[in-house]
C-alpha cells in the first residue's frame, strides 16, 4: 500500500502503509494504547553513546529519534527525528503483534537479569486500563525480545533496536515509505516543542526539549522546559525520569545545571 506524503513544517510526515496483517477486531488497538522504547548503546571503546527513542500512541502517530551528542550532565540531544503516521490497518497490526508477543499479560513480575552495561533497552506500554515496563536488565521470559522484533518492523528503513543476548526471529517489515530520519537541531527543537504540547502529561518530552534548547542556546525555551519539568515531576513515571524522591531532586538539579550553562 502506498503512503501519502505531506510536507509539514520542518519535517516530512508520512502515512505508513501496512504490508502484512489482515482484518482485526475493533478492540485493536485499545483506546489507551501507547508504546515507547528507549535504548542506550556505548561504543566498544567507551568513547561514544548512541541513544534511541521510539514512541507511538493510540491514533498512530509514530516518532523515532536518535542522539549521539550530550549537553551538561549527560543529557542526550535528540536532533535526529523521523515522524510519521501509521494508517489504521498498520496500527491494528502493531497492537495485535504486541498482544501475541505477550505484552498485555498481567503476570509481569520478572526476575533480575545481568546485562552488559554497554547496552540497555527499556520498553513501556499502556493498554486495556493497565501499564507496564520491560527492561533488558530484567528477565521477561522472552517478551521483551519478541517486542523489540515487533517494534523494529515499524521503524524507518535501516534503524533497529537490540541488546546483548537478544533472541528470536525478526518480524517481516510492516510499513513502507517511512521518511528517513532528519538531523537538524533547530527543526528538532520546534517539533519537540509541539510534542510537549501534544503530550502534556509526559515529562520525558519536556526533558528532551530542554536538552535540545540547551544545544541550540535558546535559554528562554530551556528555562520554560525546566519550569514545566518541575511542574510535572509529581506525576513522573518510570524510565529516564526515575520514580521521584531524592533521585528526582538530583535530576532536577542536573537539568538546572544544564540550563545555567546556556549563555544569557
């Protein structure tokens, strides 16, 4: 299936066509569906780190991002972005594949699993009035491995997630004509400011926007994002935000130092 390509401000937004899959019950995807993956990979010499993020929500907006640069206190700068719209059939297929991989099951208490520190992958999801988190540092009984293969089938060409010891077979590619990720600090900053408004309960996007604003030396935006992150802190969830308490206070201090390093 071909995709419609729309030249939007700053980035090309595409509608990804479904290649595999078929009819699906109307309950797919669940009305509260969302899926996000974050990864951190350190080079063999330890001199560089690649960060990856992927997010898709219940209406099919998909965002893939990369960062290989950091600002003060190690905040990654996600200046590489691909934004596209999954068509309804593709979105249904993604949620059904996630279910087949075991994502929505309730027995999600898993044991710790030693994982090399040079590779870390985390997956968060919501659906069917529940939420969960999987990590490469936790033995998920193969659920995370299967889910990463599922997610990779919906990424831009040539991009993928993975971690040491990952098992299982690749999923056939499920989308076509996804836009190539673009590297552009100013353009990425504008898109991230839009994400902050669109996902107004997600502090992660505010943190990432703060880092990009610091790289762009836009202190006004960086300070605005810091205030927003502080405001959203009480509802912060798992992942890069931590879980509140002293850890959260330390993170806020780190974000403040990054902003203070931006010239006035």
